[in-house]
C-alpha cells in the first residue's frame, strides 16, 4: 500500500530523500528538520501540536485506518480498508485449498477496535463459501510473554489441521 506508493514516487523523483521514523519522533525533530513534505501516521500527528505542525508550511499526508477519519484530521489521510484486508486474506487461504480457518486477535485494546473490521471481512468471505472460523483472543490477564506464548501454542495445537490463520496485525503474525 502506502510503502509501495512512496517507493514508486521516490524512484520517479531521485532528488528526494526519505527518512523512516522508528516511532520516537518529537515536535523538536520536525522543527529542525527542513522537510519539503511529511508522510506520517495519523496517530503521530494527533499527538503533536496542530498549530505548530501547520506552521511547518509543507504538504502533510497522514495514513491510518477508518478510525483515523473520526478524529477529524485536517490533513489528507490515506486509510486502510480493514474489511477488504480481511476479505483478501480469506480469499487467499480459500484459494490455497484450505478447509479450516482461524483468526488470531489481540488482547483487550482501547480505542476503536479496527481489528474487528478485519474479522468482519474475513468471516464474510469465508461464510460466502460455506466456511466458518475459530476466533482466538488472548486473555488480558496473561501479562507475561511466556504465558501468552504458551496459551497461543495451546490454541494452535487445538486447531484441526491443515488450517489457515489470519493474524490481526504483523506483530501477532510473527508470534504465530
């Protein structure tokens, strides 16, 4: 999505440079960084002073999910279609010839549960082909990583194989 588009743009505009943030940018970094434009997460923009960001006087584009639009961002925002992501994942797994499916969700999370939109798309596509799925949502009480991993392993072992599993997010996919 966004990364490929930025990569294509940089390929066509070799005089541009790209800085990839590891998540620890602060307002002072923006002020001292004489950028020609900013592409950043909507959540980072929401955490910075809007008036001062506008004073940068450069084009700003945010990216995020549909929950981002509800925050009333004053900058153009590229949003993920979480329902479509779930549908596409299910379609891929069905096309692999699988008959058993599962969705691995998050622990309790605050804010807008965008992952539920992924489950909705996943379930809708599976249902349209006559399939069901198993949902795994770890207990919030499993705070220790080793306990979470043990519970996750137990869940995976309990699934009928072969099984196609969609994780709600990249980090959970790595845990799987």
